[in-house]
């Protein structure tokens, strides 16, 4: 009973929907053909961070389109870990939903800075979170995308970590009294130690009055073997 809208048309009661101009029945065969087509991935549902956090359904995997949209480079696959009831939401690789369940990003051998925060105006917190996640999970590489990352507080790197900026990333040092990156601040961490910032362009922020202590990279502890 009632009207059945489809494709901009209203199907009146008692009318065969197939006879209505513009209506395409979505049979199993049609759906299979569309999903296997070159645009099939666009027909599969996806969610933002906020939508994952508000989810209370029964799915065990979700395709994340991005933090807020498809353009912010935070897309990826998240899976439900029902065995974990303690890991906090880190705003990048672990999201906690409406039922208190943990959704974990499928991470291979690297992370992106964009997973961990909005980097459009100040990337400091996102970079620090990415570094912290790598250190906690023994991941050796962070990819920086071809964009500008503003740093307002020195990024400390202790341990084996490669920040790969060969794509054309630029880091702007807006720290008033310190370097953009500080490597090797803890001399007790030497087991497999190798920190590298590769291909990065680091420039000063002309709107900030820098002290003589400001550098692109400062190495605090180093050992030759």
C-alpha cells in the first residue's frame, strides 16, 4: 500500500514497478554485476570515525572512508576485537563504539600521520600520536604525504623509526625555542636503535620569533659502532 519512491519516481499502489520509467529492479544478478564492475567499490557502505563510534550493530568489519570525509587520507579497514575491553580510543588506530567495543585498524608495516588527527592547521598532536603508536607496537615507518605539516612543539623520537617524507612533505618549524624534531633524547635506548627522517624539507615559520635553539633536527644522543 502507499507510494513507493524509486529513482525519483513514485510507484502507485497496484502498479508493477518495472513498468515505471526509470526504475531498475535490483535482482541478485543485477547486484552481482554492479558489484563486480569497475565502480563496484562505490556501492559498498563506509563510515567516518564518528559513525564508527556511534555504531551499535552486529557487524564485525567496517570500511572507514576517512576521519571526516574521503579526502582526509584516514581511510582504512577496521575490525571488531571482542576480546579487548581495555584499550583506550587513540583517535587513529583504535575507536571505541557506542557499546564500548574496540574497533581496530588493520595496520601492516607503516602508519600515516593523518590517521591520528586533523593536520590542516597544526600537525603536532597527530605526529606525536603516530610516533607513540609506532613505538608501542614496534612499527618502524611513518609516511608523510606531499603536504605541509606545521609543528608547534618538538617531536621526540627515541627508538627505531623512519619518517619517510620522500613524497614531497614539508615540515614547518613553529616551535619558538626548540627543534622541529629531537632524536635520541634517551641514551639508554640503543637496542636496534635507528632513527631516520628521510627526504623531508624543514623550514622555519616566519610568523614565529625563534630563539637560537631552533633547528630542523637536533640529535641529543648518538653512538658510533
